[in-house]
């Protein structure tokens, strides 16, 4: 397996495009994305667990009941959430896309992201559809740009792998910078592959993978209303079909996980106002769920996030987060080490502080990627969670988000 370029257009049979149609005020920002498979694709998706859900999620869920899709249409700048005519608008987006592509509206995955509670007009979408379709091609970056809201960086990865001797590709794009907190899915993620995968296997793979990837990210503790992770597998590579009980399922899972982990890290690093990617690696837990609970508590801790922003080795905040996480731990066994490209610095052993160089700690924590290693000393289970530091800019960004 190797990382390659191309994102959602790396796999055979997939094209993409992104344009500015007029939903967003800035004419320099793309706001409408389209991904197309040249043939029917097995498809699966997971959605936010927030009880307040965007209308596009309801429409997509209905469209994917048969496990098949051909296209993804997504706008940014407006979430189409809490609108009286939201379902109608989402269905209209599907029909506009289907008419332009000559496919069934039920084969369209629809998504929206942006401001909640503002009416969304389909007029700009209808007006831009011809250009959007005409420009379909190897335009992964255009598509990735078009789904961004407060994101600063494009999030796109792809891998090449083998199934039964056949070369396959899998790639994805994501948006997510704020309003991200682990709860089933987080943000918008679209993944494509030319591997042949049954709809049931695709659903099983996705549901299993998100528990250790997208469910392990937190930027600000807020779970969005429009979060979705969708996967399309069109079989264009000619590979043997991957089913849940086939010998190829583990290899497909590895390929999927390599891309989703990369997307997770990219999303966490691009948190609103963030300057640092935080990774909490918990080891020595009694069970995997215990490790996950502790790791998520650390990356969710506002005090820990603020300390990382200031490059302050305040390890007490880490222990505090583990202590209130709900995970069964023995405080007298916990160890903490901060790590980065600049080196490692052990700050806590057996629940108590150990002498360390503040100068060395400052260097370690001044890097843009920090690993917080937490050893619970109670078992063999482990888990990893991702987050970012908490900066002044987070408040600035969200203080005038609608304007």
C-alpha cells in the first residue's frame, strides 16, 4: 500500500468539480461540489447523532436505502438546517443534479454545510449546474475547496493497494474546522474507491472504522447538525468483490483506515484558529473503551488545549481530564510524556511529577504537532484521539461567523 495523489478522483471511474455559484458572498470561494461515478457504485454513509439534523441527511439516508449511488452534490455557505422547506430544497438539489447528469435522483448523495437556520435558494445551484457538470474531470482540489467553510487547508488523501492481485485506489476529501466533536461522525467526508465492495461490506467497514477515527476527533466540543461520512465503491478496477467474510475484507479495511486517519489528522490540525495538532495516545488501559474515553477527555480539555497553545508543560491538566473522563483508572499508576519532533519529556510517573527541564519542555511543546502520551498502567488496551490547541483566534472566528 502506498500514498498517492488524486483524492476522490484517484480511483478509476470518478470525476469531480467545484465552482462558485453564488451561495457564498465571496466570489473567490467555490461553494458547489460535484463528484460523479461513471457507473452505479455500492454506497454507505454514517451521520451525526445530533437530534437537530440538516435536511440533506434525511434525503441522503432515504436515497441510500438500496446501497447504491452515482453522484455527490454538496454546497457550502448554507447548512439547509432548521428550514421549513429544507427537505424540498435537498430533493431539488438531487433532481437538478440528476437531470444534468442523466441519472436517477435517488442515486444522488446530497450534503450542505454552513450557517444554520438561513433559507437556502436553489436558484444559484440551478444556474451553476451546467458549468459544474461541464467541468467534471480530474479536479479533486476544486471539489475539496468547494466544501470548505472556515477551513484554511484542503483535506485530501488517497492510497493505492491490491485486492486479489488487482491494483485498486481509494481516496477522500473532507471539510471540518469547527463544530467538531466525536459523536458517530463528524464534519463532511466523501470517499471513493474503484475496488469492488458489496454494499453490506462497505457499510460494515465504514461503521467499524469511524469508531476509531472520526469519532476520536474533537475541536471544540460541539457536534454539528450536518455531519456525514459517505463512501462510494464502483468496482472499476475489476478486483474480486470484497464481502464481510472474504479474505480481502481486512486489506480493504487497512486501505480505508489509512485514508481516514490521514483525514482525521488533517481536520484536527486545521481546527479553527489552531496552531498545533494534538494527538493523545493512551496505553495501558483496562479495555479499549476505557482508553478511548480517557484519550477523548484529554483532547477535549479546554485547559489542556490552552496549555498546549502556550507551550506550557502543565501535565496536571492532563491528569485532571483523565480523572473526570469516567474511565476506570488508578491515579497512582498514571504516567505522562510530551513528545514532538523536538524530542520527548517525561513529566509524570506513577501519578506524581518528576523533575524535568522547563527549557526542554518548551522546545518540545513549541512544535506544530504534539503527542500527549498517557500510560494508565492498568492493562494492554490503547486508543488515540486527535484535537488542536485553543487560541485567541478561535473566539474571533466564531464571534462573527455569520458575517
